[in-house]
C-alpha cells in the first residue's frame, strides 16, 4: 500500500525499555518501604503513561504514597532512562528504508525521555516529529493527538498508518479510521488484540516492509 505518514508508538514498538522502567519503579518502591514487583508486572501496567503505571502498582491500599513514589521514580529514571533500553531488532533498518516518508512518534511516555533515548542512539534524525505525554491535553487512546498529527503534517488518514504494540494503539487507530499494525509486546494479551481486530498483527517490525511501498 502507498503510505505517506507512519506514526509509531515508542515503548515496546521501537525500543525495549522494560528493564529500566522496572528498575525505576522498584527504586521508588524501596524508598517508601514497599516490596519490589516483577519486570513483567511493571510492563503489564505500561502504555498509559507513568502516572497511571504508578497508581496501578500502588493500588488503592497505597494510593496515599503516590506523590512520593512518582517523585522518586522520575528522579531515578531521569538518570537511568537508558541503562538497558535498546532499539528492538530491525528498527533502524526499517527507519532507514522509509526515510523518504513522514515518520512520527506518538507515545504516552514523557517526550523528554523519548528525546533523550533517541539522541543517545543517534535516531532522532529519522523522525519528523515526536509527541509524548506532555504534548497534548489528551492522550492515547483519545483520537485527538493522532488527528492533530495528521493535520499538522498534512496527510490524510487513508495515507497514514499507526504502528504499535498494545490496546491503546488499536483504539486510537480505529477512532481515526487509520490502519493499525500491531507487533505484540505482552502489554496487551494476544486474545484481546485479536478480538479488537487491528488491520494486521505482525511477528516483528521487519514484516512491515512487506506491506508498505
């Protein structure tokens, strides 16, 4: 298919950030004398941004600790945002291949961290625009950010695709009538992904080349 704009999610789609997120979370929990949680549990609660991640980990019984845990998390992650974070296999090859197209990032991660990670790996040059949690007054899965990006970059929805890994990526695509390619990362269970019927479910990001001219 002929596409002019590719919008990517970030965590789990372009980069594996699971270990650094878990380490930041467990550092913050230790500071308030709460037990650590597994990397898998932290990952299962990502996708909606740091505030909701922390609230889900704390639960109702510890919600009063939110402000302290959020501060500890952010302080730690600001220094350790890419100790272990790496681009997923095939990502840079794909970005080079599609350099002639408009490519953007839309994520619920804070943009300041996305920019730092892209700069560390020399990959900022591939993206025409990067939008994060603080970029809009509404976040995925609300359609507003994706509509804004298409208008800003002057591309219609039939010439746009969204590439992500989880529930919010499917929902925002469907609400804007944009074709969605999902590469499952474990954030959203596979049966839920299949039930939502994205345009395509891929095994890895390299497969995207088979669908885009």
